[in-house]
C-alpha cells in the first residue's frame, strides 16, 4: 500500500496515538485545576487564561529542539514530544475547562451547596459533569491538533506517522506521503469519535432530553 507494509503502518499509528493521546490525558488533568482557578479567583483568571493560551504560539519544531536542553533528555527521547504536546493541550484546554465550569447555572451550584456539598465534592459531582459537553468540544479540537502537530517531530527523527512524510520526501515518492496523510486523518477521526462517544456516555440526561 503506497510502498508501506501494513505491519509498519500499524506500528507507526500506535506510536502516533501514544505520542498524541497520552499528552491529551495529562493536559486535561492539568487543565481542570487551572480552569477551576481561572473561574474562582477573579484576579487570576485573565492572566492565567492569556498565559496558557500564549503557550500555543510556540513553534512546535523549536519546542522539540529546546526541550532536551531543559529536561536533560536526548533529542530522540519520547519525553520531549510528550511534554511538548502536553503544553499545547494545556494551552487549548485551560480556557475550555474554565468556560465549561462557568457555564454551570448558579442555581444548580446553590442547590448543591444547600444539600451539604463541599467545594471539592460539588466540583467533582456537579460542576464537572455539567461542563462535559463544553470540555469535550475543546478536547476534540485538542486531539486533532495533537495528531497534526506530532508529525512535526519526524523532522528530528522521532518515529511516528510523520516519518512517512520525510521518507516520501527523501525518496521523492508520493506513496508514503499519501499513506501518512490518510492514516493521520483516520487516527484523528477515531480520536474525535471516541471523545464524542465518551461525552455521550457521561451525559445520559442530555440524550434523554432532561434539562441539567
């Protein structure tokens, strides 16, 4: 298939999924407390949202090259890509989480507090579940972005689907490039569909037409 064996393609897709998916989960875990701070500490919200958003403007290739100097890792270590992708995920998701938490109706929060919910319990049991649709929308954007940006790491020799682009370019062969593009699109669509399905499972009241 385009000069690429199925076994090789499968291995590259799994590598790509690992390098794009793990940072997505870590980025979400980091963004939840940051988003909560942005919505609950008024003076901190604007600079926090702006600061994390600015991280997305860092060129990915430059970040892949600079991180080994900061982390003390080798240029080909997966840690460099994982950290870089986590930074981009946090940059996209912090505002999304803050928007999701801010979208929870005030009367719902008041009702939870009246029922004896503490701050942490209310956030976990009430605020975050109601924020799922907004957060999931941002997570889908971040997932597609990560899949796209991971490919750039092939320029410094990190193996994943982007390696098909560099291989095709070096050999002046379109086959590997086309296969790499199609595989990246398929991977992005699968991640997007998985997040959309998970969001539906976490919000059964929306599927039944029950208002939050």
